[in-house]
C-alpha cells in the first residue's frame, strides 16, 4: 500500500494537490486529525477494495488543536508503517498573505492569535510546521508556481509508484525571480554562452532546438556538463543510500528561459538513460 501525507502552509496548495492525486486514482481524505492516521491506514490495508491501496490525506493545523502532538504523531506513524511519504507545501509569507487577501478567506489560526491578522497567523503557522517540513520526503514551494505547473509537478511525481526509490527533479529557474527554496542543489549556469544576445534566439527558449544547439555547441558548455555529470554521478547514489525520496536540482540562469532549460533537459535525459525516475519542470520559462 502507498500512503501519502500532505501537509504544509495554509494557502500553499495542499487542497489542489489532493485533488490532483484524486484525479490519478488515489483515495483521498482532507483534513484528518493526525491521531486517526493509524486507524485509516489499518482500514485501508484490510480493505479488499484496490482503490484504497493508494491513499493521500491532508494533515494540517485545521484538524489538530494540539499542535505539539501533531509532529510526534506523524513522525511515529511514518516510522511504524511501510511506504509512508510526507509531502510538504510551502510558499513565501508575502505570497500567502496576498492569496488570502485575493480570496478574502480567514486564516485557520487567525482567531487563536491576539490581533487575528493574516500576517501574524502565517508567521505563527510557518514556525509551528517547521518540524514537519524537516521530516518531509518531498518539499514543494509554490511561491512562483502556476496551477498548471503545480499539477504537472505532482502528477509527474506520483503517476508511478513512489516506492521505487529516489526521484530526481530538475528545475530550471531564473535568478532574477529568486532561488527555488525546495532545491537541494543549486547549479548556476550564467557562465555559459547566452542566447539572449542573439537576435534570432532572444525570443525563443531552451525547448527550441536552435537555442539548445547554440548553448551546447561550445567548449565551455561541454566541459561544464562533463564536470557536472561526474559530480552528480558521485552524489546521487549517496543521497539514495541515505534514503532520500526526492533530490531537487535547481539549474539557474538569468531569466530561466535559455541556458537553464537547456542544461536541465540534458540532465533529465542523462539520468533517465541511467534508469532513474526523473521529473523536469521549467519554473520561469513563460515569464
């Protein structure tokens, strides 16, 4: 059986992720108290219904008044039962505040705080959930993600069985839009030849063959890739040995459209050929 616990910041995309997993065949439960996780797991395990063998649940501050026990219960549950993964959703404080203002919804912790402001509630929740974030197998920061990008990321991660080991996620991004907070490794490729300054390539992206050819057909890129692949060939098995479920490699250039996309695609192709489960996402390619 496969059991996914979704947790994280209110307004960061947990419900959206749950709907995505439901669309690809998971039995989903929203807002379950952490104290009932073992009961649900046992019921699903004993059920003869195959649709209940892939389960996703949201556990967050809404259904857990005793916050100090929520982390302990999730940690114990994860250690006790087989094939349990925790997926944590996060976003920058300012981004979450803006989302709440746009939807005009009340933060679930607002009434428990002195002034009841969204800003105070978000800061309090972030501190409260930090232990669960550190416990999680997958961390997804949705600050700069569209709903389409979030759907693609979650579906590519969970369309297959997550028990098969380490998932390599290659994320291209633009430094001008900020570093992806969920990245485990950051590779800066701004040292490579830049197609932005070639008029006929400026408005294209790394998804176009002409851009990839320009970036890859240089001595600097060839040497850079060779050294990068040697480093990752050495490091990835070590992460796998440590039991890491997802390794997020961020590849950044200035705008996130040309060089970073090209290199991310090369890494994705290389590690797929080596038999790894890979996910590729281009965070800033449409900006």
